[in-house]
C-alpha cells in the first residue's frame, strides 16, 4: 500500500487479515512508517508508532489469556516465559511476512532503499500496529479472533514441545551442581525429506544416556531430550531421598 497502491491492494491485505476496516485511515496509519511520514507530511499526517504500542499490549493480553485458560494451570513465571517466547520480534516478523505486510508498508525513500521492508523490527512493529488498528476499529472480540488465528498453532506447538522453556540451561545447571559435568547432545538419527526432516537426539552425562527425543528441528529435539533427562534426574533424587 505504498503511495501509488490501489484500493484493490488494500482489499488484498484485508482479505489476508480476514477483516474489512470501517475506518480505512486506521489501516493506512498502521502501515505508515515514520520515515514516510517525515518525507510526506501532507499525504501522511500520522504514522504507526502509537498503534504499534497499543497492538503490542493487546497481543500480549490475548496470548496470556489463552495460556491462562489452558488446563495445565501454568504458574506466573512459566506464563511470563511463554509470553516472552511467543511475543517476540522474530515471531511477529514471521507472521508479518506470511501476510506480505512488506508489500503494503509505506516507507521513506532512504528506508526503502536499504531494504527496510525486510527488517524484522519494521515488520514486527507493523504487525503490532495493524492489530492495534483492528482493536480500535472493531473491539476486543474481533481482535482476539484474528490474533488467535495467527498465533494459536504456534502457541500449541510451543506448549507441546516445551520450546518456550529453557530445559537445556536447567539441565546444565543441574548436572554442574550434581557432579560438575556438562551434558552432551548427540544426533542419532535424521529422517524424512529436507523440508520435513525429523531429528532424534540423545543426551548423555559422562557417557550415561539420560534422555532421548525427536523433533522437527534439532533444537526442539535437544530441548525435549533435556526435559526427559531432568525428569530422570528428579526421579532418581526422589528415590534416593526416600
């Protein structure tokens, strides 16, 4: 939606969002970077930083509310870690790319010439601003529906895999405390095609296997293996304390 973009282009973004704005000025403002505003004050009297600030809070609330209502009943500290993991610049930028937000951003000439439309920070901020604009235009329930459409699968995967929680650091701290050694991770199997690869990882302590797990990424498999190792060590400690 650069200055020369047509109404049809804006409608394309609205179709991807699953929402048609009542106030089109809000949509334009959410996609206007301050660099464009500074160069085109008559065409763009405002830019997206205020909407970005609002959208960040709205997304955070929706994510935490969803996590809070899960049956697991996570503690405050775990909820904080989950929110930090999910409401990150990388995740926001990834969702922005899936919506092709870079194609609609209004950027100043300097920012555009240096590839500003591909910067994670600008894309993440634009997503926040768009969500903030939807919140102002439609209210909480419609915004919640949209945010969960973008985030629900990611939240569920994070909860299932434990990626949000730093099991590897916890295991390292635990093994150093117990015996002054660091755990070792070994990839023992790779299966599937390049884009559907499954990694199987084993974790060892002093050549003793403590856990094994599989995941779509090596880091995910390592985290899950570390989780199993922690559970095994905790069980051993509980058994010895009886």
